[in-house]
C-alpha cells in the first residue's frame, strides 16, 4: 500500500458540516505541504441529534465519496461521527488509517490535568455514547468525567454570535447545574468542532485555572505522526492544495465556513456532491 | 374521488421535524373527529438552511410516504416546505388538496392589520424565497413587509429555553436592526412552526399594539373549509385517532414533541419510517 505515489494523495477530512474546518485549519498548520480534501455533509447536518444507525450510514457514504477521490488517510473531524461511527469507518478504510477527534482530545485533556475533573461539552449524540468519558478513563483511572449536551452552542457558532452577553449567558446557563452539584472542572473539553469559536466567551465565564482543551491541534499532531510512521508524508515543495466539497448549500458553506477556517471563501470554491 | 369511504381517510400532516405539531394541535382542536397521520422528517431536519432542490426532494419523498398510507388531504405544516415546495407537492397529490401554512398565515396577517407593516420571523430558506412577502402583497398592495431569518430561535424552542432572559435577549438582538431602520411592525408573523413556543417571550419584548400572527389556527380553518367543500368531513362519533411517524430518533421526537403538542409522548408512540 505504501508505494511512493501514495505520498502524493491528499488527506481526506470529513465532517457533518462546516465545524470540521477548525480541524482542517490545524492540519494545514501542522502539515502545510499536504494536499487536503474536505467533505462537509451539509445536506444532512446536524449529526449530533440523530440516531446511531443514521450517523453510521451517513458517515460511511461520505467516507466512500472520499475513498473514490483517492486519499491516503482519513480524519473524522466530526466529534459525533468519531464518537459513534469510528469503528465502522476504520473497517471500511482498511488498511488505511482513520483518525477521529475523540481519542486525541482525551489524550490532550489527560496530559493537561492528570487525575483531574474533566467536563466535556458536546452534542447530544456524543454525550449519549459516552465516547469521551470512556477514552479519558482508559488513559487515566483517577480521572472524573462529566458530559454535557449543549446544542444551542452549535447554533450560536453558526449564527456567528460567538462573543458578547448572549453567548456568555447561554454558557452560564449550561454550566449552572454543575455548580449546584459542586462539580468544578479542572479541564473543559471542546467536544464539538463548533465550540472553538466560543472559546473566548467560555474563558470569560470559567475560572482562570481551568484548562480549555481543543481536539484540533492534537488531532493534527496524531495525523502527522501516523503519516510519518507509514512513510506517507508528502515531500512536495510549496503549500498543499485545498479542495472543499459539501452536499448542500455552497453559498451558506462559504459564508459560515469562512469564520471557521479563518479566511474568506466564495461559493465557487465549494464543489457540491451527492452522496 | 370523493366516494363516501374517502371521508374516513386521515388528514396527512407533514413537517421537517416536531415543530409542525403546533399545527397538528390546531387541527385537532378545529376538527376533533378527524383521524390524523403526522410525519416528521427528523433524519433530515432542519430544512430551513437547505437548498431548494434538497427541500423539494425531501418533501416529495415524505408526501409519497403519506400518500402510500392513504390520506384525503395533505397539510404541509413546515413553513420552509410550504414556501419552497408547495407547487411540486400540489402536483404530486392531485386531485387531492394540499394546504401549506404560508397562505393562511398571510391571510391572517392582512386581516389583523390591513395596510399594515408586517414583520415575518422565519428560517433562512423561507426568507430567501420571500413566500410570505409575495403572499401578503398579493392580498394587500398597501402592505409593507420585512422578513428576518432567526435560526437561533429554532434551537431555543428545541432546547425548551422558551422563557426567561436568554430568549428575550435573543429576540431583542434579532429585532435591533429593525429599530435602527425605524421599522415598527404592526404585525409579527410567526413564520416557523417552532416560534409559537416563543410567543410569551416575544410579547414581553414587542409593543403591546403589535399583533402576533400564528399560521396554525388559520391553517386549520382553511383545512376544515376545504374538507367541507369537498364533502370529505369525517362524520364518525368520538375523537379521531392520531398516528405519529418520524424518520429518526423516536425518543428525541417524543421528548421534544411533547412540548409542541402539549401532552406527554412516549418513544413507543412514534413509528420510525425510512424515506
């Protein structure tokens, strides 16, 4: 499988929508010479409120689309799909590696606060499957983990209302029941790709000593190590190409995605595909 | 078509999710003896941020499912599908009648404030297609209409945070740009089935003289008139049966849907169907 030409294939990145562009951004920073191909399943988002069988089916169709384009590694940037469908996607992609965001996020949280109290902010489906809790406890049996579904924070990030009083009030309201339980987290894990946009508001709400853990950077480092191990790093000169695909709404993808990737996007930059 | 046995067929109600249960509730009040069959396309919600072609395709598949069960009238409870896909669904269902929520909502707004300034709160897709604006101006060429996409209000209703400071702050923020334009609406149209749940918060934010217009009641009256015209009213004794279907997540449908229909639902009350 690791014939030299495979080095030149892009890394595939899959997400339910635009949120995974925060992971793509970290991959570009860690691996600037790699070509990247991103697929956002915007026609069927959000995954976070759907059942396991639907999430697995949708994620598998998206993976097949990326496989058809030719990729050397798949990054599942969507927390919900990582939590619920990773095994199925690993089987589908073998022998090629598949990296989700949950395991790297758990690694980062345990490294930041060994034996600590961790709070995972995520979607309903990610919380329901307890993937972060299991991944953290596998790494650190002294850890304590609570998970909190925060669907409104997804909409806030999509609407672009990430700063100011409304974002802070919503975060406070989600955290209130924990304060009543006297659960004071040592780390807060941003367990949804939308949530890095709310990091400044979150930092204003929580105690200074709380570590805020974002999977994106750790996931990019795990991807880089995996490519190096498999001798699949692209050694081309100059920056890698970026190809963006979505299953619906190119203009909405460009408008909202620009906030996540940190640069202006035009609808003509997005290829629409049918799964 | 109007053979006597057709009277005993149920009314089909279609929505992208649970929001249309506010319309179903109004139908039950207006037509208590009718059987009702409801389909929420929860696997593919929200429709409000999707493209026209996706909305038409999804709505048509849902309609085919209800046609297969046998219905005598279709109510499109989803504002987005009513705004974007009504013509296609009317063609698919002919000669049977199809009633959307946009036209009845426009009728109610014009009746409440003739020659008035109307503000439509809706999803992105409903606003993009300008269906309410066109429907109001067809009825009243002295009217003035503005439309505002309020996606966060959908999430607020689903989360159940319909009362209190956060709901009011979000509504105020959406309305702020209109105040700066000195647009003071005589009526506010709840152009998304989720928004009746936010009516109390909205009433606290807007001026007392503003009429708040909800399509649900008017749509139910239009449906009743249509059945009477076609001699299709069910004359059975006792209350009609209610059948609920969804395309994903029966337990989430029951939990959130209960708030919309105004009674407790169990996951076992919901039949899952694949479109």
